C-alpha cells in the first residue's frame, strides 16, 4: 500500500492569537485515535516556528545558510503527516477530515503527495 506525505501549510504571520479551544483538541484527538487504529497514520508532528530554522541552499557549487524567520514566505510548512492509504482518494479523504476539524476562521492548507518508493 502506498505512503503519502501531507505537508501542512500555514501563514505564520496570521496565526490565531489564542490557544485552540478544548473542543478542537478533543476532535483532533479523536481523529488521530481513529486514523492510528485504522493503521493509516504512520507519523505526524508539528514543526517549530521558522524563527528557529535555517534554510540551506546549494547553488553554483556553494552552500549558503539563511536563518529564520522567513518573512518573505507567505505560507510555510507548519507540520506533516505520513500516512498509508490504498490510493490518493483515500489519502485525500483523511486529509479532508483533518482540515474540517479546524475552526472556520483558520486558514490551513495541506499538500498531499505520494512518497516515491525506490
């Protein structure tokens, strides 16, 4: 069964100021329990803010390093999930359910891509 990477994209400049309400946390916990018991979720995590990151670029035969925050980026990867699904349709269904749990006033994007197996 193929694996899929879901990159969770957020606008770091416009994150909600308050902590998520307990109902959101409860809904997310229930979905994570369901997707894990179904054998779909392999790994997931949020990422530290870009202010704690460094971009490393290889160009012209040289490495360059740029410390965050990366203010020129409107959207950044805020987290990820690796899931095992029968096909892209199933991966997208789980992603849809994940996104629909979020409050209506949040903007969260997920880029879903199949992991190329060698």
